[in-house]
C-alpha cells in the first residue's frame, strides 16, 4: 500500500479526478485529493487556465506545497496537468519522497529550483500529439530528456492528441489510454508500497 497526494488539473477537482483517486483507493492505496481551487470547477480548460493565471501559478504551487503539511514524508506525489506543478515541487524538494506520477505535463526540474532527486522514481503519462501543448510540446521535450538522462524515470506515450485523456468526466477522456495508464500507475504504486 502506498500513500499518494494527487493534485487536480486546471479545470478543478472534477468527478473524473475523484474517480481516478477512488480507483487507486479501491486497490488499497491511501489517496489525498486536496482542492487547490476551494470548490471551483471550470467547464473548459481555457477557463480553468485563465483562473489559474489570475490566482497566480506560483501561488497555486505554494498552496499545494502547504497542503502536504501534516502528511508523512514518505509519500508519492502525483498531478494532472496544472497539478503537476505542486506535485513536482514537492517531489523535488520535500525530504522522503517515495515517487512521483505526472499526467499530461512536466517542467524542467531547474525551473522549480533543484535537480530531480536521485533515487525518486517517476512515471510520466502523455499523449504523443497532445493538442494543448503543441506546437512545440515543450513538456514532452522535457519528459523525453528526463527519461533519457535520469535513472528511474519512465515516460509512457499514448497515441492521440488529447490533453486531459485520463479524466473520465471530460470530453477529452480516452478510455483505452486511461485504462492502460491506470494499470501502469497501479503497478508503480505496488512496487513502492
């Protein structure tokens, strides 16, 4: 059993994000799903990103970091798209990280102030032609570089061009890709737990 801190994407804590967490819970894992938006959700990704921009991406990262207070140090940090920002900051800077899982996004570790920590395994899940991030898909470029240069980083690319493909409550949902991604995540957590 692993303990996971899972952050939602820019559209907020949607039913699809909660359903994903529930599937991990059903497999025996402890999953925390804090709400960076205090209950707000958005119909479109553009609306959600506009709200995040208004609040400030730095402020949202700090809000997410603060949400880890009181949780064990030995935890897996996970995020969907925007939620990768606080998850990645925590995985890189909070002592004791057991691993990280990033969906739809990642940033160069140096942008968050430190290199990727040695010995912290990472899974990255993205669609190979993500329409939100193109052109050019800088997140995919960073993910490929991490997978090439850092031991313990796995990059899984899925066919298609959807961004939030793992959220079952959104039109972008891709059942086949999401199911395979969940299987891979459960395998990853099984090794860590």
